C-alpha cells in the first residue's frame, strides 16, 4: 500500500539545459503521485535555465526550490540536490530526460513495505530526432537494452543482490546495467548507509554508486519503461567523451579493493593480472590445485 503522506523529492541538477528543460519539468508536473517537491541545483547556467525554473515554480501546486551551486563537477551538483532534499524518498531526473506520469507512483508502490529493497529502477524509452536514427544506431544497439545480459528475472522484474557481482553479466559490456539516474528511486536514508555519489568521477559515478547500494540491500528493476532517456549531441555523456579513462581506472581499483571476494574467479584474475601479475600467477596455481583436489 502506498503511504500517501510521504514526501518525494524530485532532484533535478541543471547546467545550461534550456533546450529540453521545459519538457522535463512538465513531466514532473504530470506525476500522478503527491506530495512531492522539486529540488533544482543549478551550476551557474549561462542560458535561460534559471528563468525557466522560476517560471515553472509559479505555475505548479507543489514547492520548487532553486539553488545556485558553485560548479565542481556533475557529482557535486547531484549531491547538492540530495543535501537540499526534504523528502523521505528521492527521485532523480536530468534536464534532458522525462518521467512517465505513473513513474513515481509505481516506484513508491514497489518500494513501500519492502525494507530489504534499497533501490528501485526501471527500463526506459529513448527520445531522439528520427532524422538522426542512423547516427544513433550503433549506440542503440550497444546501450538500448541495459539489462539484456541479466538472467535472474522473476515475473518480468529483475531482482539483484550481492550475488550479481559474481555473475558473468557484471563485468560484461555495458558497464551500467541498472539505469541512468533519471530511472532510479530510493529512500533518502540510503545515503547514510552508502555515502554520496563520488565527485572524482565524470562518467560512471552512477554505476559505482549502485555497487555500494548492492552491498547494503537489493535492487529491483521494473519491466515498465518509466522514464525517457534523450539522445543528443549536447548531453553530458557526449561532452564527457574521452574523459572517462580515469573513471574506469579508478573503478577497477575500487573493485579490487572493496569487491574482490564478491567477484567470480575470472574477474578476480583480470584485476590481479592488471595490478598484481605475480599474485595472479600464484592465485591461478592455488585455484587449479584446489579444483584438482576437489575433482580427485
């Protein structure tokens, strides 16, 4: 049963988002769930983003809080939204994306009464100019279905726990198999258990966050497409193209340090080969010996 009195904070970090911002805001206005508030953290936009936000705040029947933020990377802006949020629940939305009208209602219904579930995500639909379909065809083929390689589906839903780290899918491409931040929903007190998003990453800070979530609880991915992810040349992932090398280096270091024993043998060896090749040789030897003794 939905607890109708529980406030949901929709967190919207912005930076020069005037082109698609109104569509994102209108999708918040169209939500069937109440009560909610909108928390906007703006990284000193030089376009009409602040004006669009102010105008929207005058048109809706729920609180809209607009905070100026000193630019310090996307993670810092995401975290500023979280720090300003007053709600018991958090729903992220990025300035280029949209939520389906039932998004929050369906997610809070799923999460209510399930304390072992730490985070809800969903599938998504893609938004792009049809004239650019050919241009985006390779991207769509690679990233159109983030959950394609995940096998543990139950009744259409995907339920993930710590065992996911040991699966073949975990280290396969694409690295993000949960959702973009516009597709996630969680209780705000989860941040006390996991910590905030890393501010030293620019591309896969959401993936690194999901790993920490899975150490604390379970993740459900709903089969419904409850948010729209927009493809265009100015989106954050495109602007950050070429900057993600350090992200993946740091990511591997974190896997080695914090998740090594959760991983399968193949993934462990990949990391050891990269950072400690001598240890990798020893590990192979002892693992082969153990397997031989088991079979004998």
